[in-house]
C-alpha cells in the first residue's frame, strides 16, 4: 500500500489530503478502486492492456481535475463516471480477438481450482458473447449486473435516461442468453 | 466603485513595503517597480489605441489580490493586450469594448480570431458578449473548439437571445457533469435549444 | 444468467506495476504543478482548496449549489447611473466568512471586498455593478478562492485560482 494514510480514511479525507499536497494519499485512493474498476474496464474493452490504459487514463484525469470533484465523499462514483467515459472513447474493443483470456494469467489465477480448463473456457465464451453486444448494451449490462448499480446511478454515470437503460439491459440479456445457449447447444 | 490606475502607480522605488505601511488604504502587497513600468506602458498603449485599457488594470488587480508576482502579472497583461489588439482587428469598429473583452477571453480559450470576426460580421447590431463568453466556457469544459463555436454560431444565427444562450450553457454544463462527452452534450443541446425541453427522451444525449 | 454474472463478477487483479506506473505519472503531475505555483509559495496552496475542504476540516460538508442571480429590470431593485444590482449567492454552511471580489471592486484591494451575509449557510450580497463584462470570485474564510459553480468560467490565466465570468446587461437600454 502506498502512502502512510490509513485505509480507514474516508474518500473525502483522502481527497482533501491530496488537494493539500499529499500525493501519497492518492495512492490509497488508487488502491481502493483499481481492482473493482479494472473488472469493469476489462469486460467493457475485452482485453487487459486496453483496460489498464483506460484505467490509467481515468485515474490520471481524476487527479488532474480533483479540485472539481464537488462531492469528495462520492469520489468513487465520480471516478467511475470518468472511467466509463474513457472506455467509451477507447474504441479498442475486440480488435485483438486472438488475445483471449486463455492467455491471460489473471484469468488462470481466477479460474476454478477444480476445473480450471473448463472454467477458463466458459469465461472466454462469456467474453466473446459480451463482445457481440453493442457497446451501449454491454455497458448497461455490466453496470447493472456486474457492478450492481441501480438505474438511477447508472443514469447519473452514463447520462442516459432510465427507460433507455432498462431497454439496453433487457436486450443485452436476451442476446447473451441466445449466444450462450447456442454455444452450449452447439 | 472603480478606482483609477492608482494601485498600479502606487509603487515606491526602493521600498514597496514602506509605501504600503504609509498609505493606510493599501492592505495588500502590490506591483514591483519594474513590472509597474511595463504594465503602465501597456495600459498607455491600449488607451492610445482605443482599447478597453481598464481590462488590463483589472487583471493587475486580480493578480495582486491573488498574490501573483510581478513577472506573472506582466505576462498576463501583455497577453491580454496582444489579444485585444488582434480581436479588434478581426471584429472591426462595430465591436464594443465589452465585446472586445469577451472576444479576447474567447481567443484565450482557443477560438481563432477569424471565427470571432465572422460571427461579428453576421451580427453587427447584436452584442456578442454572451455568445463569446459561453463559447469560452464550453471550451474550458472540454468541448472542442470547433464544436463550441459552431454551437454558439447556430444559436445566434437562429435568433437565440442571451437568456437562451445562457440556458444552453447551463444545460451543457449539467450534461457534462453527469458524464456526457462534452462534444456530444454541446451538439445535442444546440439542436434542442430554443425548443421545449424534451423530457422523457432519454437518448437525447446518447453517444451513438 | 446468474452463472454469467457470477463469472463476470470474479475479481480482476491488476499487475502490481499498474499502481507504480500510475503513481509515477501522478507524482510527475504533482511536481509540475508545484513548479508552476512556485511563486505562490506553499502557504498559498491552501487557497486552491474549494469551499468544501474548509467545511470538511470543520467536520461539515459545504455544498455549493447557487451562483449569481442577476436581478433584472422590473424587480424591486433599481438600476442607476449604468450600475445594475447583482445578487451573489454561495451556499457554504461551514464557512466563517464569504466575500465577493472582482473587476467591479478592484478585487478586494483597499478593503473593497463585498462581504456576504449568512442566512443558514446561504451567503449572499447584492451590490451595484457596472453593466459590462467582469471577472470575479468568492473568497471563503479570507483564503480560499472559489469560482461560482453556476456561472461560466472565466478564460485565460487565472493566476492559479479559479474565477468566473459575469455579464451584466444594462437594463436601461
């Protein structure tokens, strides 16, 4: 853990320290959010490299404009909004189809101990299916089901209305069911 | 409320501190001698050219109030002077002092002076202070220069009043704060500004 | 669907070097910022804090929601001599003082700052301002510069402390 700031410090306290010049406090914020948001970026962009780049960019932008964070106690949500935007503009989704999670050490580490090969293959199929969704549907699906946000929160982060988000989530679920059913029946 | 150049002139050679100690009106440090000479020369030039020289004095006061050092203040004033000379060339004789100030701000934000001139040519009788100010604000919030200029131009061209343009600025700002990409937010709002707000149309600022 | 979600919710761990690389960038930005502000001195960095930081130090959170409300012709205040009444408002419940400084009052030099009055955390002051274009800012607790969150931002070099743009119309025209 970087810095001397206790992990018990709230986001608002850490943000204040950063603005007062304690750059190490920013390391604590990074530690707090990087893995959770890495998950979103990886699934959204389809590969770890692009996800790391988007995440680096988001954290850097957040640092640069930290004084404009109007609700520091909600730094996480504010940062997430930046990341969602970065992922939208990244445009790197599915370029490297060959770079699947089979080659991803992280996926191997995360794979089930009992049936690692099967688990990895299943993960890979899910990722492929996610890639078949439109960016809007994938984003909405990930925010709703993987990040478990409410529709109001999703609307705040994406700037899209609740009814449109619900439609996107529904379509994403329908499409994923079809795609993954095809895989398992095929 | 506005005073003259008194503060700029209040530089005692040898001891600014003693000057401030003697003059009970001065409660903040002020400009060093060398910087004061340069700034006064710029102000005199601006006066001679018929430019809004008070804008230069205001920037000096702002710099002093914010604790900036002399060289920094000089740089800011010099830049502003240059910008005002340039925008005066492009906006022409019909531009008011306030338009020149607002245009200089827009230029500082990145709007090419030729675009400012084009806008003025099409709006000789309408003050463009608010459109220039809003364009500068949008750019500062991440809206690309071209997008901001086109949005403001389209609003002005459609006959939007200053109130409409201010409302447009507020809406774009809120959209951006909610996560909308700045360019998309500005474009979407420029299309709907002036029309009844389309509530319940969630995809009005959709990315795609 | 549950299986899909369960799989997608598995943690994704990043390389340890991610944080190292990021903090190198952040420290570089930090150093560049300090260098740019070198002439301000360390003490002035406090002035960069927005209003909420002061409130936080006091144990409260300041919510800045209001901005400039321009009093237009037809309302009870009267314009005269090219001066228009302008109402400045800032919500800062934990602030001890709020002043308004700008082009219209020599940026508070010569003790000319407009002193806002507090009404349950809402600070406001109305003052006659000459019609035209002005730059201004709130100063909270005599040290923190706060731009008006509801007003357009002022462009150009703001000496490292945020300012806002104010356009006052001449209601007599």
